[in-house]
C-alpha cells in the first residue's frame, strides 16, 4: 500500500468509529482522493447468532498468596469446602540462645474478610504432614488429594483442640499500617507434644533439613457450614525465654519469640471442593436466560462465535480481506446480580471485579504455564457500575473490544476457526510499572468466591450480541506487490 493510501485508510478508520447501524449500512469515504477504480467501504454489522453454555471448571494450578479456609453452603451454587497445605520457611543460620526454655508454639492465621455468614462459628483443625513431601518446584491443582500428603491420623493433630472462631467477632487483632485498619487473626496453640517436637530443632541449617523435621501442616475446618475466612497470611510463632547474667552478676530473664512464616520461599497448596457439583450444574443449565461464572474453580461460561459466518459476511461487504480491518467489535455483558448498591445476591457472593475473555485453547498456557496471553487471543475487562437516574438503580456490565481478536482470525484466512470458542474467566491481575506506564505482569485465576450472572444469548429482553464496524478497499490493486 502506498503512502497516500495509508493516510486515506487511517482517516477511514477514525471515521468508522462514528458509524453505527444495521448490516446493510454502507459508507464510501474519501472517494475523491483515491486512485481510479479504488473504493473505500465502511460497514457495520451485528453478530447475533452467537451461543453460550456452561463450562465446567477443570482443576486449576495456582501458586496462592492467600487462602480460603472453611465451609459454606449456598442454595444455588452448592457447598464449598476450602482448606490448605503449607510449609514454613526456615530462618537459615538461626539458633536459639543458650538456656532457652520453650513457653508455647502458636499458629497464627491472619484474615481481612470472609465469605458467608460472619456470625456463624467456624472450627479449625491442623494436622502434621506425614506423606509425600510438598515440592517447591511443583505447582499443585486445586483438587489436590490430601491423603497423598497427610494420613489424617488423630495422632497427627497438632492443636490442643479444635479452635472455634466467629469471623465478625475476633478475639485478637492488630493495627495494619498497610491497610490502615485493624486486622483480625486467629491464634491457636499447638499441643505440648508438637510444640516440644518443633523446639527440638535448636538450630536451623537449611530448608531441606527443616522440612525433614517439620514437613508442614494441613489446615482445615471441622465445624460450621456457613463461613470461610480469606486468610492472607499465616505463620508459626515459637514463644520462649532464656536467662543471662550481666557483669555485676545479676541474672535476667528475657522473653522472646521466633516467627516461622509460610511465604513465597516455601510451597503452599490451596484446595477447593465444591460438593454436589453434578446437581448444581444441572440446575444452573436449566436457567437458559442467564449464564454463570463462579469462582474459585467452579463454573465458567463459554461463548461460541460463528467466525466462519462473520468472515463470509465481511468478504461479501469488502472484496479483499487482506486490506480489511475490523475497527470496532464490542461485546457488552450485562451483569444481573450487580444492579444494586450491595452488588450481591442471597448466596453472599458478589460479581468478579475483573473478567478475562480467553480463547479456549489458550487456557493451559495461561494458567498452567503462567504465560501472558496476547491481545489477539484474550481481553480483560473490569466491572463497570453506573447509576441510572430514571430507574434509580445501579447497572453493571463488562465491556470487551474484540477488534484485535477478530482481525487476527480475518488474517488467518482458510486457517481461521469455524467457531471461535472464548471462555469467560474471573481473574486477579497484577500490574507492574514502566517508564511508559503500567502493564500486566501476571494473571491468576480468581481465588476469592465470586458469582457473576450475565445475560445469555437466549435472554428474551437483552440477548447477547457483538457490534462490528469494519472497513477496507475494494480495488484489486490494493495488496498487490
């Protein structure tokens, strides 16, 4: 394409954003400046014959930086049982002072919020791991088999007794400068047997030696079916005292502690079990007007775009695909349970704040291999909420621009997918800073409980569709060498 045509085409692309209407709307722009026989076409189209269906979540592989702990039943989405496996970091080179005497060892679980009924009691239990060791170089699925790592024998229970807590009425908290608020935590004392066992290791040579002595804990819930804590950090704290003499011969007693953190230096694994899954999916599929996206590792929505038909329609409108661009392709997903100030339904769960639209075949690359997807196969959208003054309600939606995804299919020609299969996935996104601004550095599957209900393609009032604007040249000269 020569420079004059590039300039003309850029102008056309800007003009295309202002064009809207039905499939047969056609605009010819800049015709007086074109070469003889050339014609610029700008068309708009609506893809309404897309389809959606429930996509049962496969176990996801994740390196969690926070955990869910507890059990919570909902009428619509089933019962979630969430617990964790964790190692503790060895403070290499540390040794207790001479004459140290153990006072106690406590497990601390720090949480900022919870899912479910905060007034409901929750029982917490912990077991010493005695099976296959957790490997730092492994990432574990969310349906990990606990018995592979812990026999669940009563002799391995490390707490004095099950710790019963009420999330909304914590007995312990501390002021967090990071969050500018008091953060509650659960403190559970280890039994004397296991406290003494841990304290037997007086010096810490290496992580490997420490793991052999203390392989880690399986932490679960035993009581209550209405609440789960969002545990953002945990640790073991060894409380001890020791004596020393000063130069004047006076003996002093010093109280101290050593904290063993469960952090990124060691391996953790989060486990999620949704009970009655088959019954839940059957019931969700009956609601044909609504699609569901449920986390963690529960149910997602698959959108099927008839790509072959879209490409044929574009070919009919613009005769040379090589010179055609999809300038605009809008997919708006209206959220049904985000239309109030609470943005929740009776199942406690709010819609996801960030949604990823991802080509299905890229799922393993993103969530097993931790690869960032290109914008030709994926798009991110945040939950947008606006106030409707006429109805005095809040309306929420996700807005995706699929132009780069559809343009890529356009360029693939005969290799383009007959049906483009796109997954809607709730995710957490990490951003990093650069001189040119911020960029996405990590995408993880959502670990928090969310329930997003969107209009389906079979919704009678507002069916799902994609609005497209595309443009191109019709002369055979374009694209020829």
